[in-house]
């Protein structure tokens, strides 16, 4: 069980680095310091998770309504996109329209 409070003045101890490279807990009001032998944290690399499509995958876009609109990508010259409208903010705000270009597949949204 790590020491969380100073045994002399009962203030909370702060984690800091020692000059030798190790860690310690120290009190900010009195000169109490306690060296820590084992690390309190370890760095972990989590695997990247693919984002789910907002409307349930590529099959949902197949049945979406289509509209003539210029693609937002500078490289694409597509002039038609599938779209959904969703109320994601309060009722007095306009609906948000999500588009997917039928030429290049790029997604974008407009309020």
C-alpha cells in the first residue's frame, strides 16, 4: 500500500522525479520525501480499433437517397452523393446532413 499522506503534517503527497532518475513522493509543505522502488505506472500500447460506420456499414449507404452535390474532395469531380439527415443537436438547430460521394467514397457532413 503506497503512502498517500504525509506522516508529519497529513497533507497529500505529490509524485515527483529524483535527481538519480527514480521516482519519489514528497510533501509540499514540509521537507518529507519517500523514495519509490517500483514504478506506479507502465506504458501500454493499445491496438487501433476501426471506427464503425455511423449508419451501420456500407449496405446502409446503398439504400440512401441520392442528391446532386459537388464532392468536398479537391481530387474528385463527382457530382452525386448519397445522404442521410440526422438531428444530432437540439431541436431549434438545423439537421446535420451526412454525405458519401458515389464516385470516390469520401464522407463529409454539413450542418
